[in-house]
C-alpha cells in the first residue's frame, strides 16, 4: 500500500498515518502526539528571550522585539522505521514505502508562552522508529492534500513562515518562502507500543532575528528582497530540533545523543 498524505487544519486534530502492512495482516496502531515548543533561549546568553503576556520578547540595548504570532508550514512529515516491516512488499521498485509513514502539509501556530502545544495526533503502527524527517516549505504540488491546504490557507500561497509583532513599538509582519529539509534521529529510538507517545519539535524562535553578534534585526528589513533576508532565512533553517518527549517537558535534556539534522537546501533556493 503506498504511503498517503493528509492535510490538517491549524488546530490540533486527529490524523491517521498509513504504512505498508505485513503478511500477517494489519499491525496494531497506537497514538502518537506531535507537539511543538518554542525555545525562548534562556540560558543561551546573548540570544536569550523571555516569555511575556503578549508573546516572546527579546531586548538588546535600546532595541526590543516582541513576537506575538509565529506560524510555519511543514510538509512531508515522515516517521521512518528502524528496519523494514516484516513481510512488507512494496508495489514500487524500491522498498522505501515499507519503511516510513508520512503526513502533511500542516500549518503550525508556534506556542509563545513557554508551553507545549500538541498540533497533531496520529495513529501509528507499532514498531521502532529511528528518525523523523520534515520539510519547511509552502504547499505547492498538485496532490489532493496540498490543493486542500491551499484552499484552506490562501494567505500562505508561496509562504512558509509568517511572524507578527512589534519592533521598538512599531508593528511588523514578516513573511518568507524559506525552505529547509530536516532529518533528525531519535536517540534512543522511538518505540511505539501499548502506551501513548509524544514527539516534540522545538523551535529556537529567539534566534530568528539575531545577528551573530547578538544584536536584533528589524524584521521589516528581512522580508523577501530586503537586506537581511538571507541572514534570517539561515537562522530559521538552523533553529529546529526534534526528539522523543514522552514526559512532555519540551526539552531534550537527559535524553542523550545529538540530533542529526540536514538543513542543506542546495538546488532549492532560500
């Protein structure tokens, strides 16, 4: 059975991930939550931010950035099996369809108050998964799921990131078509069994509008074609982390190992 993709609205809804079935019949399915956290940068020195009632605040010298909303579009979210499913026979030339399950695109509203927000709940066949892959990219192909996404979110036509807030008290809206392909290992692997599980994608939002010296970039100078667009695009690509987070503390601390991320966008533009 080929992998199927599903479109999800911005709010958390139930979804189903479909994978190849083995020769013994359907594999038992269990719930896996996909949650998101915003890293405020606390403990990271000059890049630290602070959660406030209005959102995420970053202040350096006389400059103050307040982010009141941050949205991203993720496509082709894939949980990959550690090994091929027993007895799985693909209808295609390679057996890649037997080794992964896939969903998206989805519009994610990043939490700005330090909380963990579950955006997707999926039923996943039992098994051991060693990595998660996803793309930060606007919906663009002709599949049914991506057409449905564009109908539901026309304001994201050609846009993968949208941020609202104020810079030194002046309102701004930042948009970008930045693209990134990310691949991160679960260490230890994610073993889906009887109980529910949670995977967290953490985004270091406090770094998006920062130069290497820590000074703040006015988001109005980072929109497409503007002077700082490339710097902010690079910061966004490098801001993601993902890990098994069954205790839902939103942190990789104590889990061991580093993520294996690949944000190379060679040949795809930024």
